[in-house]
C-alpha cells in the first residue's frame, strides 16, 4: 500500500465548491487532524460544517470513520452535533475525507469566558453552564460512551436567558469506553468550571460552592466525591 500523501494545509478559499454540493463560506478552525469550514449547501442555502482530514493523520480513514460512527450512535444526545454524511473530495489531486455535520451558530466557550469582565464568569453563571454540560454528558455516559477531549475550544454555546444551550463539537478517540475514560470526562468538566471562574488566579477567592466541586483540581479528591457524572449532576441540583 502507498503511504497517504502529506498535505500540510488545505487552505480552502471562500467561494470554492467542494463535493459538487457545498460552497465554502469561512474557515472555522484547524488542528492536528485537519481543518474545519463553514459551508453552504448551495441548492438550499443550508449551512453545514465540513471537517477535512489530513490524509497522513487519518490512516485507513480510521479517525474520520470513528468520529462519524460515534456521532451517529449519539445522535439522540442533545449536546452532540448532528452527523450528516462523509464524502471524498479531490484536493491538490489527492483523495481527502470530508465529514459533513450540523453547523452550530454559537460562541466558542473560551471566547465566551474571555468576553466577561476580568475574563471570568460569575460563579452562578459558570455553575449554570456546567450544569447544562453535565446533563448532556450524562446522556453520553449513559450510552456507555465518553468524549475524551472536553475543553473550552470543543464546546459551542448559545446563551438563552439564564440557561445555556451547549454543543460538543469534537470527540477524541482513545479506544473503547471504560470507567477510567468516563472519569477523565468528569475531571475535564470540573477543570472547565475552574477555568470559567478565572482559573488559578481567582481560585483562592472563589466561593465555597465552587471549591467543593473543584477540590483544588485534585483528581483523587474530585473522583472520590463524584465517581460518576450522575453524582455531579445531583450535587449541582442541590443548589
Ligand atoms: N458543528 C460546528 N458548528 C460550528 N463550529 C464548529 C463546528 N465544529 C467545529 N467548529 C469550530 O471549528 C473548530 C475546530 O473544530 P474541531 O472539530 O474541534 O476540530 P479540531 O480537530 O481542529 O480541534 C472548533 O473549535 C469550533 O470553533
Ligand atoms: Mg477541537
């Protein structure tokens, strides 16, 4: 078998037609695996998200296929983006896998946190946000799955009054789901709460309700108190 071609950058320009069906609108983000674009289905004007995989980082197509199957399996979970389909694009004369999903018109969580005075959310607001995430994560864990990469660049939010609509956009494949991987999601969610209220800089001044959850970000203490995401949800519901 020939080695997959090494493409460092797709760099698709707005207006470019891909897959015969979509027009590129804008670049949304990029990372190790590939690049993500907002596209429009030009026959309908419906916006979608296209994730293009660098062939050399997606050997045997396994990352893209895992992501697609996971999204499909979790399609009833309210915080998971809806999967549409995959297709093969020709880019720089190579076959490139492209995964089409729902487009979420939201704010990336890191930016949202930074938009607050002092770049930190008021504790009550951060708790409300984390609660929405926890309720959704419980659905994922209930289906015996895990996220694997919960952090503020992989969460899109749409504030709705005092509530939050939360979407997870990225999953990380670390292999089969098990208790340890689900525990890591709990630890990552609580680390996110810590980040939302201002991180290390403000932790000492944080209210006791926050400290009772973050527990100095000590993994052992966190997991002793919240061995499953249900424990964390139930705790948040006592406020
Ligand atoms: N469905 C989506 N709707 C809107 N924006 C998205 C969507 N998926 C991803 N994005 C944006 O693109 C960025 C990169 O996407 P992501 O799937 O996290 O890829 P990466 O592997 O590069 O981390 C995200 O941080 C987010 O800003
Ligand atoms: Mg990401």
